[in-house]
């Protein structure tokens, strides 16, 4: 099967129903995308599929063959992604960091869809779990990225 990840084409020999997360991490060595729950609850595994925030732990690899997949490894090549990362650094958002690649992907998807989000838009979109409780810093960073 052929996957397009961060603009590059990869051939992978896996079962069609393999979760995309396993393929990214174990076949392609892209370990920035994290495994948290495996059942679409936490968002640690969030990637962009055609610009949409998508939980890769429950996305079968055959459903995204030939579609543009973006992971945290390339997010700074995206104009919105770069603004998000810069705002994350300025606001010192991460604590342990485990959830943060998923948070950055979710924030980037939000700004692609809604460049000037309201506080409600941010609350609705930024639903990934953070056990360190960085939610206020996430919200501030999204607002800053939107103004950048
Ligand atoms: S690992 Fe995918 S949502 Fe938790
Ligand atoms: S920074 Fe630790 S889980 Fe979010």
C-alpha cells in the first residue's frame, strides 16, 4: 500500500486494517505521534488527514492510502503549524509533553478551518486530554497563534 506522509511517498506492507498509528510509529519510525488510549478517547495520536485532525489509533491504514497525511514531524513546514509551535514555545505550554504533539496537531487543524477562533471555538476543538492540565496555556497559545 502507498502512503503519502509529510509530502513523501512510502510503500508499506501491512494488513489493510492496521491502525495508521502503528504504521507511522513501527513501520515508518515516526514516533512523534503518541499512543495513549488506543480507543479514540485521548487524542495523543492526532495527525492531519487532508488538514483534518484525525485520531490515528482508530484510523485503518487502507482508509488513508493516497491521502495527504501530516504528522508532528513536519508540522512546522505548514504556515499555521509553524505559528502554533511558536506560540507553544512562547507560552511554555508543555509539562511532561506526552500529549503535546496531538495538541499541536489539533490546534493547527482548528486554525486551518477557523483562522480567528472564538473562545467557544477553541473549547470545542481542543478536546484532547492532558493529564498535566495545560489547558489554560493551550488556550492562550491558540489565541496567540491566531493573532500571529
Ligand atoms: S491513542 Fe488515539 S485517541 Fe488515544
Ligand atoms: S503535558 Fe503532560 S499530558 Fe499534557
